[in-house]
C-alpha cells in the first residue's frame, strides 16, 4: 500500500501535470478515487490557508512601507499568483475525480457523453417550460445534441 505522504506527492505531481501514465492510472483506479478526492480536498484547504496568510503578510508590508515606489510585497505577490494557479488546477482535478466517482465507471467517457446529453436536454426542457428567453448559446447547445456544430 502507498503511504499517505507518497500518495499526496503523487497527487501534487498530477496537479502540476508532471505525473507519468502509471501514476495517473493509480490515481484514477476505482479503489483510489475517494482517497484521491480526500487528498485533493486537503490540498485545496492547505493552499487556501496559505493564501490567507500570504495575503495578510502582503497587506502588512504594503501598509508599513506605503511610501516605497515599488511594491514592497512584490515577491509575495508572485507566490500568491503561483499558489492561486496551483489551487485552480487542484480544483480542476477535484472536479474530475468527483465526476469519476459520480459516473462509477472505469472508463467514463461514454457515460459522460450520455450524462452531458441528458443535462443539455434538461436545460432545454427547463428553458422552454419556464418560457425563458433563448440566446445563441442555448440554440447551439441544443444543436450539438443533434450532432450539429453551431457555436
């Protein structure tokens, strides 16, 4: 069994898109999906906490040195930007694992297309049922269900 530290490192490398196919397969294995999800949730929470601290530190520096011509918190701002980007990709992976768990399949691609088709048809039904105004994106989505590209 893979230790928690090793698993977290695998997840982190996958978020950075640095993992090999074997690692990706291990993470996406049905038996590891909940562990993968829990690890991602923990990572997002940790990054959120780090961002809060970094933003507070940057605010303090900017307040203490407001007379500086350049941003006294420029280096912290770069770390904040990198952390926000990492969090974005972690949340994207979290959405992926949630989808895999929801669809309950080894290879969910075919089931995903059915799921999306059903979602688009439900969207159409709700729009028409509530007599909501249509826009070009609505019509293009509905055309896509029929195999026509209208975007």
